[in-house]
C-alpha cells in the first residue's frame, strides 16, 4: 500500500483537529496508509508554496524517514502551490479535493455518477495541467479498484490532453449528463404528479442512511430487490435511490437515499452533483441521520447543515435521527425527544419509532372524518380503503358509514359525503 504524510495549516480555524482526522479517514478510504500528521501553525498559508520553506524541508525529511512517496494536504491548493510543493519536496502532492475526487471516481457505478465525477475531476485538472502529481497519482492507484481520474479508459494519457481537448471533453460529458438527467427528471415529474409526500435521508457519509432506508423498506414489506447498497466505507452511496413505501395504515411516502457529506465537499463535486442533490432540496421532510457513536458527531451535524445550505436547501422540516445507539453503552434507545430520535437502524423497534415520527410530522395536516358513501358510489369507498387509514366501517341502509383519516386532497374529493 502507498504511504503518505498528512499535513495541514492550523490558523486557529474551528474544527481543525476534526478535519485532520477526517483527512486520515479519507486517506484510508483511498487505500493509502497515513504515516504521520504534520501541522504548521500559521495565520494564513504562504501564497506561493502554502507551507513555509522550513516546513517543506521537514515534510520532505519526514517522508524520507517513513519511506512515504505522497504528501496529502488538508486543503485545496492553488495550481502554483501544488507545483511549488512538488518541486521542493519531490513528492506526489495530493490535496484534499483531489483525494475526495479520487474516492468518488472509485465508487461511481451508475452512468450518471460516472459522468458527474468525471466532469468534476476534469474541472479540477484543467488549471493544473502543468503539475505532475495527478498523473503519477493516477497511475499509482489505477490498479487498486480501477477508476482514477480518467475512469473511461479512452486510451489517451492525461499528458497528451491539452487544455482545449479537456475543455471539449467537459462540454461533451456535460451534454451527455444533461441527456441522462433529463430522463431522470421525466421520471421525477411522473412521481411529482402522484402527489406523494417525499422524505429524504441526508447526513454525513457512513452515518447509516442506506441502512435506515433498507430497514424501512424491509419493515414495510418491500421486495428485497428494492434494497440499496450499504457498506462500512466512506461514500458507499453516490446515486440517489427513490423508493415508494406504504405503511401499515395505507399512508404512502417516497423515500430517497443519496450521497453523504464530508466537510469542504469540493465545489466541483457539488456543482456536478447538483441534480443528484436536488432530491433533498425538493423533499417535504429531511431525516438527518447522525452516527451518534462517533466522537465527532457534533461536527458532522454542522458539516451536514453547512452543505445543505450550500446546495440551497432551506426551510424544510428536519428530524434528527441519532443512529448507531447500540454502539454507545448506556445510551437508551429508541427514544424520541421532540424532533430528535435516538435509535439504531439495525433494530426494528427503533425503525417503528422512526416511522411514527415521520408520519406525525408529515401527515399533521391529515384529518379524521366520517363519510356516508352511497352504495352507488363504490369507487369512493375504494379510494378510502386504499388511500386512507380506515378507523371504522358500518353498513347502513343508505350506504357505507366510514370513519377514516384522510389527506387534504382526499378530504376535498369526498367533502360532499361528510357526516357530522
Ligand atoms: N452498529 C451499528 N452499525 C450500523 C448501524 N447503522 C448502520 N451501521 C453500519 O454503518 C456502516 C455504514 O452504513 P451505511 O448505511 O452504508 O451508511 P451511509 O450513511 O449510507 O453512508 P454513505 O452511503 O457512504 O454516505 C455499515 O457498515 C452499516 O452496517 C447501527 O444502527 N448500528
Ligand atoms: Mg449510503
């Protein structure tokens, strides 16, 4: 496995320690061994070389001592900084953005995700053509899980691609992405017309969103083939999956699972993943899944909220679902306090409580009504039985007397049958 020295500048920013430990996790997710972290305290980075001269010497020596070939920097470097650090240390220099892009490239499976990642990677590469690290990094990691920055195997090496070819390639990929996204959009519009409420699972990567989704699918009797991919790794999910679920009382929602967040998610990725992320922006309710067993849970919540803000998500009601409570000895679960739930996505009683919380929030505008449906109007009875929660049914001489909890839409349709 490749070995790397991690380095960052601490200028007193909040959460510095946390972002460094996150950098370590990202490094491991890229199958690189973090050997040592070196911090420089500076008010702000040096414009030309990011680190100070003396620090660069120290980094070079540390790499030599640890037999590491890579330097991973906890920030996005300017092209000049990247080149100068390369020149002065002789190391393969990977900044935070390149590292995250690399992980996304390895994980992308669907056509949309591959296109999105590739556009982001080329955009990152465009101003950095005169650096050598990216190509060396690509070559080195190409064997480990495929991908790299140029996942499509066009046969051209990056060195051969000049600026214009890359720009053309970006345009071409954007065009392709638009087409694929248009298809998805058509699907989404079909869903919108169904008038169903939508719930989006959001949160930091590896918090347990996909596990929660699968638990809810299983508990509501969905087919196994509807399950989504869950795994203990950063960015297991890059695609949005939307599933319809129907609860025991006939209430239905569309549930979506999507890409997880990390602090300083590269703007190139946010841009490229806009459509994917839009699923959250259009939801009626967000469930923020948090790994409560992680010592950095608080920072992860802040990161998620910041990212949601960046992608333009605001004003959508949110439930906090503090997951993995089973890993925290002494923590009682499942337990609801206001809009917060402490739970475990692996525990049925927990998932039931989450369902209750979702329903209470989402269906607060449902009303209980009693209707008298004449025998000649059988189709309305059918609608009630399939779309509403029927609480009581009596058969009278005039028709069916039925008490049910109904959505505002259904209440509108049935208003002439109301019985007081
Ligand atoms: N012990 C425990 N592990 C859990 C729980 N929920 C999820 N996990 C594990 O946490 C890991 C990550 O779960 P995922 O559901 O893939 O996480 P995610 O939020 O979808 O992550 P990304 O797709 O990477 O953003 C998996 O190994 C799960 O099995 C839980 O309640 N308890
Ligand atoms: Mg996932």
